[in-house]
C-alpha cells in the first residue's frame, strides 16, 4: 500500500518494553521513536507524532501498556 510506518514506544514502565519494540522495529526495518523508561506515555506519543510528521511517516503505531486499570 506504499505507506510509511513508525512505531512509538509508550509502554514506558514495563521492564523490557523498549527493548522488545526495538527488536520488532529492527526486524521490520521501520523507524522507532522512544524516550526510554519512566516517561509520560502521552508526551512520548505526542512527540512521536510530531517526529513522524517531520520525517514524512504516514502512520504511527503507538504501543502502550494497554492496562484498563491504569
């Protein structure tokens, strides 16, 4: 579909989350946006979208913790 994709690591509190997404991004050969651990996920997502716009990505996949209780 000729769509450029970037992944954003917004699961910033789970041990191993950043490394897991780095591995997926490397294997898929797509850019990744991350700020490391213990960052505000909403801020990381916003900055990822800004970066995606800057580099011309069409889609940003935002990986979050996904916990309904959080």
